[in-house]
């Protein structure tokens, strides 16, 4: 019986040794997995840092775009104000041009009248000179 116990103890001891080797193998595999997970964690930390940097850059871009939007609105308001002012000035200029055109038409009409009067008087003076010349010739005879 003692032999059986020794055999059984030997077998149990062998089984424990096999189990110990298996546990050592499992420990090694788990250590390898831990190292790989640590490497992955480092890579994810790097990715997180890069994403944080990108978030900061996008925030900066958003702030700059907000400034551009504000400046565009100011520029649009300024352009609209200038356009209204230009329209007002153009209307004033148009009114003045209409007034000047009327004055020029009146002056042109007066000049035409004066030219007609000059032509009429010139014709009359020609007739009078002819008559005077004729009278002088008769008087000399």
C-alpha cells in the first residue's frame, strides 16, 4: 500500500510538475501579452496627444474664422453704406446735369436767335450799302 501511495504521490508530483511548467508557459505568454498591451497603450497615448494637438489647432482655426466672419460683416456694412451714399451723390449729380442741360438749351436757343438776328441785320446792312452806293453814283452824275 505504501508502494501504491508512493506511486500515487509520484504521479501526483509529476502532474504538479507538469502543471507548474504549464503555469510557467502561461505566465510567459501573459507577460508577453502585458508587454504588447503596454506598447499599445504607449501608441494610444501618442495618438491621444496628436488628437489633442489637432483639437487645439482646430480651435485656433475656428477662432480665426470667427474673426474673419466679423471683419466680413463689417466690410459688408461699410460697402452697403458707401453704395447708399454713392447712389445719393449720383442722384444729385444727375439732377445738376439736368439743370445744366436746361440752361445750355436756353443759351443755345438764345444764340440761335442772335445768329438769326445777325444774319437779318447783315442782309439789311448789305441792302442799305447797295442803296447808298447807288445814291452816291446818282449824285455824282
